[in-house]
């Protein structure tokens, strides 16, 4: 609202105008309200002037509106600045009161406003402030005129620097900015309501009931609290609520168990979609657009025009968690200083392994030490757990984690609300039992103790509410927070919100928790993968857009457009202009349905405004941009397609980038990039250092010890096992269709090599792995086996687990053999897109693509490669066909600047490794 | 002020009857009233909720000890070091405890200085030295919460209320439509500049400062706002508000309905939309916004004169539900309605009165001549085609009697059977009825008992 906007403007310009001063207060916007009456007294001159007019001063001032302004005779409005600062009224300062019938000038007297002039001459400008007051002609000994002068002077100054028009314009711009996000959420919600609510399933577990489907679950199934009906053996189905989905997105965890084994093992389940999260997003957007709280206005301004936020001053601190300040930790200190100095929003950019979690821990401890209430939000559970594992038990921290136990790490289970409440309840029961035993009956304190014990015994929720009310650190996923009854109201209850992995949250995801806080600190890395996008949902929104603009698109076309839109977005950071141009061409070609005349419009860059302009030009019959031609009969169609393209680019902007990317334009003083990586062997960081982070990604001294150089034939930290010399019938990917664009790729040869590598690593681990943590505790050996494609990951999972693993778990299991230090050897199979945020001792990466046309698919993507190559601490073993994945010039040299070729250059390449590559069976 | 525009007064009158089915009005005056959206930066609410067990325990402990610190909460209730401190901080933020070290200079703080630490022989869970730095005492609010086992939480909420300015009347809480216009930016109009804001809204904080019952009496704005949790206390001190025209507000109709009573007319007020009105108890305040002549008893006579219809006889409306008027031909039929029995109708008065008021009077149409009465009979008879096929004479007889009763026993000669048959024959759809009547008359009745008797 405008009143909030004015207040915000005043505060941000160091003009916190008093909202009330003794008898004067603000009221309706642009009005001042006066309590009681304003006494006025007449000078001789004024009395004469009034006599000439035949009016009394009360007649004039109590009739109709009175507009007021303060001014200094013969001086400009700046002359009041000193008065505002120091409170000393300048000489010849007066208030002009413009009434219906006359203009009256008053000056401060001791016990009244002294009327020095009454004139019927109309003023040149009407003052901007309406004074709602009643005037009496009398002297009032206790009256002090100064507050009226002060408030009016403040208003004068404020209106001088912030015109109402300008503020109204900002209000419109804020709403305009939020509108596309709102449209997207509305569209997604409609899609959810209308989408097919059934899917095939198989039970993965009965306690709690968990179900899998073919591949990952569609988004509509994974929204918490969605109702799911599962058929039973006795006829009628049972209804469950979705609690959450596993990290890989393919196991739905439901809210109850099936102890009587009544559920059918497989079949078709039905859902009743839950629109709650979308409703929460829409509510948040409406509150932001209306500016119902001052911080909301700041937030929308930051999102709309981040570059326009004022620079901030860092605040020095005494470290509570960080190690001593030195070259390697310097940026971490800077990040905390910036965040502590930030009164609204700032970013901490953390490339892989640079200590984001460390910074978050320090920041939380600093904030809690200052009695601030902190909301820690992250789109992934692992990010929350990483922080909680470190500082969840630190002195002064009362941390509660919202969410289900199934997803929380074993070490943070105690912070989950039900567990924490249960533990506390048990402790209290024991202690209070002892305290009240034999305590005097009539003692008031003992009576309180007895009542408190009774509450703890009879009402387990008492301890839960105790914790929720008093926790100073609350950890939740973005939507999780708003689904709790205690936090449903749109109120900034938390002093600070810290969002980790902010590059994985969309703007709409971010807004829901953001409306519960007053300041926001975002931590993330936009050079890693962007938020997950549901392609079915995107295709449905594309279909709506096309319908709206005329035409009945086929489902296939909509899916193609959605896929191309995503691919175009995914390659936005690719260093090769050629790659980016190609993606744009593919998108335009798909949207224009390969009409050669229309495809020529690709010369217009992928900017919403330019396509909107083209549509306008075509509609108005204006000429096309220079050098562009179009047959006359195709102008109308081109106009429709231009409008569609404009909408698609808007959809891309709204639904795909993370909030972190959106805020990159913040002023430099509000951003800190962490630089020293402490995760991996220096050789493993080299690719990202050179091709992703502009060489500002040095390795900390402690990383020199990483590498595990004693694994036979796998000594180097960065290895590429190149399959290009294997016969094509062995090395090519499947499915092997005509154009090698089948989609669900897998590669049998790479699978066999991966099995050998895993076996070699397990053998080595069982013989030589003796790592310990900082406290001397032995660590497990962690192996990550990842692929760029889901089908390959699925095959790797099945085969690796069959041969080497025991225990339960869909994507993570423990090897049958133990490491030399007695700890487990953990096996985690996944796809790159779901592996962000993970780190493993050894990572085996299957490139999968291998074909005669050298199509690299989405392997050749800067963000995805960056994630894939930065997951390993000691060793990264890429298995891939160099002939397909890399490019060589005519001299046979790897092409400089080509991402995968550069990766090969930085790797120890092995073309004859293991039995599979030599044609032997493994 | 809104003009009358085109108002469907018969529809409005029906809504009045639906809103208050206990009586039938004879006269309605309706006016559209400008609605305004008043955006309050902060309205103050009090939300009452059960006192959480842990709060009750801490407040109870404070009462028992007179004053306490975090160590006491730890020692006697078993809450940990951090939770104890956070707990006391929160309760003091919520106004239930007073932190004595905070340096407050108000009367309550000074009074709190005098609170003494009370002795106890209760056993502690852990042994700690007494707190010196921070001690807390109960506030009046804390004492009340403890006594009632409920705490009052004061909440500031920004709210958008829909109000009429003249008369001042609360319509509801503005909400964003569930499905807004999606393809365009949801624009909001600019707030009105102060000179365009009605006086009652410029100083609406005066209204908000009243207690709930006074406020409700004056404006209908009580302590509960639909969809907003808590009781409304008023505007938060020093908060601002802005006013916009709520041009799409459907609830913009103010209706006065006059009910006949022996002394003249009794007035009731309704507000809402033409399709849905609700009774408003604040007649006197509302009436002050209507021109006096509209509410004068003579208005009905003048209104009927203005209708351009001849009065059936000189009657006052007292005790009557409608004003009897004479009408002929098609107009008579129109006024009798299109159902199978005659109905009163609402006759809108030409033009609008001062202030945009439009009025309608309930009239009962009487035929001005026997011919008109016969045409009315024919019309109503034709509306009962199925019954006619069975027994023309019985239907005609019953309808004529019904019309006679409706017309207050006015005596018109009965039309002849031949005339009626001829008229029915002239209507294509009624020829079957005529044939059936002839059949009965010529070929059935003469051979049956009916015929013989005839």
C-alpha cells in the first residue's frame, strides 16, 4: 500500500518521518490529524484584514478542507532541512493554511498559532497536506506549536524527494513484475486440478507405505498432503496422505503403514491433488503486491530491480565457528560480515566445496547470539541436515527441523519435532517426578511443578508446542514451513531467513518462506543446476498458451516445445556461442513448426520485449526489422507465433531460473563469492576453476592430501576411461534408432566397465581405507556411481547392487565387504541432476552417449558438467566414448574451449583398461 | 454519490420480500451507494487462545516466586538453559512478563520494583545460584492470562475493508477474486487524494477508536471481521490508511421498504445487491441520509398519482398490501403477471428523486371495464390448457371467481359461453379445447346423466 511505500522510502532515504508528535499524527495518506483543538490568536494586521472581509478566523478555518504547508520567507524548501535535523526553527518560518475562502499565514507563538496574514488571493500552488483539525480563537498556555511545524516540515521534505506519482508508479511496477509469476502459478494449479489422477504403482515398503512407479513420480503426486488411494485385497481402497518423495523422486512415502498386508502389491493408484502449495504461493504474491508489511515492499523491489538496492556496510564479528582468519577463510569472513550488515537481502555465492555450510553455521550462531530468530530453508533435506549436524547441539541453539523422519539423516533425527518433543517429555517426566515426590502439598511452587508434570504426562503436544514456540532456529523446506498451522499467517515472524541451495528454488518457491521473515540471506551457486522443472506441466502450460492465441496444438508439439524451451534455458551459460545459437534455432524451428519463412525470425534475439515488439509491428502493419522479409500471406501467422514466442520466453523466465540467478544483479557490496575449495583433490577442481569460475576457485592447502594414489591402475585423481577404441557394436549407446535421439539412453559397455571399477574400488577399500574424521572416528568409504541418463542409472543400480551390495534402499546401499577401518563401504547410484549437494570419496561417472553422429546430448552442458565433476573428494573416474564426447581439430588435437575436450585434457586418459575394454567378460 | 442508473426495482422488491418474508412492503426506495476500499496499514486485533501448558507453568512459577529469572525456570520446571531464557524473553515480548532490568519507566515497572521474592520449600531439579542480571515479574496481562487460562495475543494486521461513506456502513472485507483476470497485470486503482475522500473516511480513526458496540451501532463494523481471526480493537496507533473507489463492489444498494400499518408506513432498511439483500438494523442512521419527502406518508399518494394510472377508488394504503389501480387491455394483463393466478406488481415511478433514489410502488391492477375483465378471464383461462380439456365450464367458473376475489369483489357481468368459445377458437392453440368442449356438449352430455340433468 502507498502508506507503507512512503514509509519505506522515507526510511531508506534517512527520513524516518515521525508518525506522531504530541497532538499531531498521520492518518489518511497525505493528511495530518490533530487531536483536540488548535488555538489561534490574531495580530492587529490579521484582525483588520478579517474585519475587511467580514469574517471570523474560526469561520474561515473551520469551513471545508484546510491545506497546510510550512515555509521560510524568501527561501526555498531546503531551508527547512536544518530544522528537521536540529529542531531549531528558522527565522521567519510560518505555516500557510489554504482554506476555502482565504489563505491564512500563522507563526509560532508561545500559547497559540499567531495569525499574521489573511488574504483572499488564491495561492499559486495548493499545499499537499490536508490538515484535519478544528481551530478556536483563544490562547492555550500549554500549547506548543513546534510539533505541527516539525511534522509538516518532514512531510514537505519527503514529498520533495518522493513524489506521490513516482511512488504510485512503483506500486504499479511491483504488481506488473509479480503478474507473470502469478499467472504461471495459476496455470500450474489449473494443470494440477485437471491432470490425470492415476498412475501405476508397486509397493516399495509397507511401513511406512512407500510406492514406486515407472521412473520418477510426476509433480502432482509428490506434493505433501496429496491424498492417494491404493487398492486393497479386500475390495475397497485405502486412502493415505503423501508425506514426501525421496531424493531421486521415484519413491512416494505415505503417512501410514500397512501392518495387515492388505494393500495390493501393484496396480493403479488414484490421487486427489493438493493445491495447498500453489495457494500458499498465490497468497504470498498477493501479500507482496499489496505491500501489507514493510519488508515485503523491500523484497519485491529487490526482486524487480536488484541493481537499484543501496550498497551495504559489512559488520565485523568475533568468530564462533569459523577457523582463524587467513587467506583461505577470508571470503568466508566477508560473507558473514556482509550478511550481518544486511538489513534486507544479500547473496553468498558458494561454488562446490567452498564452505557454504560453514558460513551458514557461523552466521546462525552470530544471529542467535543477538537474540534473533532464524528460519533456515533449503529445497533439499540434505542441506538442512548438513547444518543441523554441525550446530544443532551448539550452546545457545534450540533447533527444530520440520519434515518426516524418513528423509532426515540419522544424526539429526533428534531435532525432528516429534522426536525432540518426545525426548524432552521423557526427560521432564523423570526429573519432575523426583522433584514433586515428597514436596510439601501447600507450597505454591510445588503445585506449579505438579501441574506442569500432569500436562507433560497427559498432553504430549505440550512439549511440541513448547519447542515450536521457543526454538530460535527452525529448519524446513520452502513449502513445509507454510503448511504448518503455526506459520500459516502471512507475518514476518522470523528476523532472518537463510536459504541454502537457493539456486535450486524458483522465485515462487522462495516467496512462500520469504514472507515469514524480515531479512533474507541466500546461499547458492547459479553455476550448478537450475530448479527441477516438470516437463508435463510445462507442456500443459504451452498448450494453454497456444489455445489462447488460436490453434489446436497436438500434445506431441507441446511436449517438443516444452523440451526445447528447457534445453535452450539449460544451455544459457554454455561458453560456446555456437551451442547457444543452435539451441535457439531448435526452439524457433519447433515453435514455427519448421515453416522456413517463419524460422527466419530466429534472427530476433531471445528477448521477450523484442518478440512482443515484433508482434505489435506485425499487427499494426509496420515494416519488419531491417534485413528481414516475410511473405505477405504469412504476416498474420507470424504475428501469432511472435506473441506465442513472447509468452514462451516469459514462461521460461518465470519457471526455470532459480531465485539466486534472479538476484545476481544485486550491487557488488551485497554479494560475496566464496573461493577456496576444501572438498577435493586440486586436480579434480581444475576443470571448474578454468571453465566455470573464471579461475577464482583455488584449492585450499589441505586438499593436497586427497587423491588416493594407491589404487592400482587408477592412481590419478582425475581419470577418463575412453571406450573409443572398442568395436562400435559394443560401445554404442542404446536404443540405436535412425537418428540417435531415442531419449532413454543406456550403454552396456560402460555398465560393464563401471562394474569393474566399483569392484576394484571395493577391493582397495577393504584393504586400505583407513580415513578418520577430525575427532579420530573412522569414516566409511563412500562411492558414488552416477550417470547423465536415468535409464543408465537404473541399470547401474540394479547390477551394482546385485553384485556388491546388501541392505535395503533403492538408490543407496552398503557393500557386502567392509572397509579396512571397519566402517561400511557405501554405494550411492544416481543421475547427475539428482546428485547436486552430494559429495563422495570416489565418483564413477558414466557418460553414456556414444553414437556415429557424435551427438553429446545434455552431457555437453556447463552447469550439469560442473555438478558432475565436483562431487568427488579423492577420485573421479569418467567412463565415456572420447570419439563422441570430445572434439578434435584436423591435427588430432583436442579443441580448445570445448567443454568435454577440456575435461579430457585435464584427465588421465586410459583407452585400454580392464577386462571389458579388452573384450573379456567381467 | 452514485446515480440510480438502471435499476430493476421489481427484482429489488422481490429480494426485499426474500430477505424479510414476515411482511409485504407496499413501497420501496432504492439507491446505489458508492463503496470504498479502505486499506488500513494496521488494524489492531486481539486473539484469545488457550494458554499453552508451558506458558501456564512459567507464569504460575512467577506468581509463586514473586519474581524469577531463567535459573528458576531451569531449576523448578526442568527447561534447559537456552529454552528458559528464550521462554522468558518471549513472554516479556508478549507482555505477560515484565523484564525488570529493561529500564522501563512506566508505572507498572516502578510497581514491579516493589515485588518481593517469595520463599519456597519446593525441590529443585538442578541447583543453580539465583539470577541477578535478569528478573521478571508478572504483568497485569500475565496475571489475567493465568487466571483465565487463556492468553490474549495482540496482532496487527493490514486489512482492506469495503465501506460506504454516506451513510457510513461496513460491507465486508475485500478479497482478491479467486480467479483474477490472468492475462493482464492485476492493476489497482490509485488511492484517492484527500479532497476526494468522503469526510467520514478521512476521520475514520474516530470511528475505530469507539468501543465495538458503539462502532457497530454507527457503522455495522463490530468486533468480528469475516475471515479475520480475532476481535477488532481499532486502528493501531499512528498507522495510516488509504481510500480507493470500490467500483466493482456488488453490494452497493441501499433500500428502504415501507410496510403498511394502520398509522401509515413502517420503514425497514436493507443493504446488499439487487439479488441478495439483508436487513440492516440501523434505520435511524440510514434514514438521515434520505430526503424527508421520500419517507413521508403522503409520498405514496403522490407516487400513485405519478404513475399515470387511474386509482380504483380513493383508498389509503394503511393496512393494505398494494395500491389498487385501474388498467385496461394489455396493460392490465401485464400488471396481473404471467402466472396462472393474478399477482400484485411493482410499478416503478418515473425518473429518480433527489440523491439518486428510485422508487416503486406495489399495485393491484383492476379492470376499468367489463370488456377488460373478460379479456383477463380469457387470458387466465388459456393458461390452464390441460384442465380446460377436461372441463371448460368448471375452469372458467373457478377462474372468474378467483379474479373476482382478487379484484375485491368488484362486480362485472359474466361473459357468455358463446363469446368465450369464439375467442378460444380464434387462438390456434385453443381449438382442441373448443372441439373437446363441443364434443362433450353435443355428443356426450346429452346421453349421460349430466346431459339429462342439464
